[in-house]
């Protein structure tokens, strides 16, 4: 099995290299309007934004920033296949302009725009971000009538183009079953509140144009890709950033393409993918380990498990998990500056306890151990933003 991965250094408002209805899933996190670290990027695409901020006219700046994003959402609708999903990680913003402190509801504005383009909005996910901030108060502190609620969550908007995706041929049905989730994963991942994901380290090197990357965690992208696509699908990220979505797609056995306007964020990306191969294997191995812990706990509690996975021989709760099989990334081949191919191995039943090691890949020191089944984090110390 092989997957291909392409990225383009240009604005995603015109994704000329992506054909109509060719993308199965979009996973992305755009620049957040009205967060000051993104002012320059928005103003570069619309000079009236800078003028509105200086005036100050927060409502006008907010609207014009979203009009910049609207061009990408329109293109996203064009390239998505019928039944395809788009998952957009976005946070609302709070900001003081002049003497006025206000909330700027980014998630609501994006929902309105994407539905106007033809998307169907589905139940979203609230990502409750863990914070280490020593002081959560804004405004008057302990004194009433002058304090503000601290935003500690972001949204993952879930959109679909058209009706439900259909799998009609024997081959597509088989691939869907091989792409299945474990029963316990499905219960956790399809909850509407995620409290177990930590934000990723966003510090950039001194040579970079800005101090933070704005990257979301690897596991956020990896979960969404497994939830809303099947093996061999094409995943798009129109705001690719440091390439987290591409790395997650590689791990999950999906093809990917992405757009990024800042070339510095993707410097030495091929080396980064090579260096991440052992991490990919660890993510998959940890899923297997967590499932074995779950099975053991369920059996110890006297609960019956009726089914057995045909590839690995371990027990599974439902019939839909019987054909689940993991494709393990073992090597990355660079075709040119923008294209890579990932090669996979599929462990046999006899080798199900361990996943294959990456081939011709530098050793990556493992700095963490698997967390317990109650935590649910796949590879908590894997930070693809390095």
C-alpha cells in the first residue's frame, strides 16, 4: 500500500491543482480573525483591515477578515466530493480596541458563511483546552459587574457537502470495514466535548517570521481523519501550517494535499516526515495497547466480548470491528520538493503484538511511555511542530 502527499506554497483561495469533487475530507485550522498574531496575514490580503483596526472599527475588521476566509471556504466546497466532510478548528476571539472589550464569534460567522455556500452543518465538537495560566481573571477580578468569562475552549465545526456518503461496491465496503474504529474509541471520539487533548507547543525558531505557529495537536487531526474518512481517501488542509494534517494522514493511511502561504513553516518538511516515522508506529501500537487494556478490563468485569478480529485475533465488541486492520508507515520517498510517497506494511496475525519498525529511518528517542486507558491520549509527547 502507498499514499501520496503534496503541498503547495500559495494561497488556498485558488486551489487550481485540486480537481472538482476530488477531496474526501478537509481538516484545517485557519488564522483566527481578531487575534492580533494574525493581523498582518489578513491585512496583507486586504489593506482595509489594517485601516479598520487603526480606526478602530472592530466590527468592520472582523467582517473583512472573514471575507478573506470566505474565498477559501468557497473553494473548499468546490473540491469536496459529495458526502465529503470538512472539519474546521476555530476559536472565538476577545479583544480590546480603543476602550471597547468585545467577543468576536468566529465559529458563528464561519458556520453562516459555509452554510450559505451549500454545506450542511452537523453537530460540532467543543475542544476544552487545558490551560496552565496562573490567573484566569479578566476585568475586575473578584469585584462583581466588571469581570469577563475566560475562553478555554475552541470549536471543531463539522460540515458535510450534500447527503450521506455511500459505499456501494464490494471493494469500497471492504475498505470501509478495514478502516473501522474500536468500539471504545468510537464512544470517546464521537463525544461532543473533548477534554483529553492538550494544545501543542507553538514556539517558532528565531529565524521564523512570527513567534507562534498556531498549530493544533497531532491527535486532533489524527482523530478527525479516522472518524470522517477511510483508507486511501484524499485529505486536504488549505491552511497547512507546519504540516500536522499531512503527518496525521500519513499515519492513518490516507493521501493528502495542502496549501500554505508561508514557506518558512514547511522548511525541511521531508526530513521532518522521515524523523517522524517511528512516532507514527508508536501511535498505532498505542491504539492496539489501549484496546488490549480495554479488553482485559471488560473481561475482568465479567462482561462478555462476542467477536474476534480476523487479522489479529484479539477480541472486539462489535461485528463491525472484525475486519479492522492497521496500515503501518515504514518508509517515505521524496519525489520532488512538493511530493512524497509513503509505503506501508500490514502486520499479520502472528505479529499483531508489535508493529513493524520504520525502514532506513534515523532512530527517534522515545521520551514517553504509553498512558493508561483512562487518559486516552495516543502519543502525548509527540509534537510535530518542531
